[in-house]
């Protein structure tokens, strides 16, 4: 069976280290892509990694925060 790399809301919140309600807000504001299958909502692990990468910042001395 093929693993699609999908996680549910609770698992995605744990990966991003935010609350499920914060994740829900991010989803509703279009900040984070999601997959809806029937009534269930899932997040692709690859999308979560891309989101984290897009939030990476560098300070003025060139060090990553």
C-alpha cells in the first residue's frame, strides 16, 4: 500500500508544535494547505515541511533563528 504522507489535525499540530486550534486558524486563513476527504481533514507531511521552510528567518549577522 502506498503511503501518502497524510497526518490528521492532532498529528500536524504536534509536528508544528502548535495547538490544534492554532492549526485550524492557519488552515482557515489559507496559510496552510490541507486535504479534505469526506468530512475528515488531513495535512501532507511535505506541505508541513514546506511551511516551516517558508517561515525560516535569518538575522542581520547571517545566523539562522
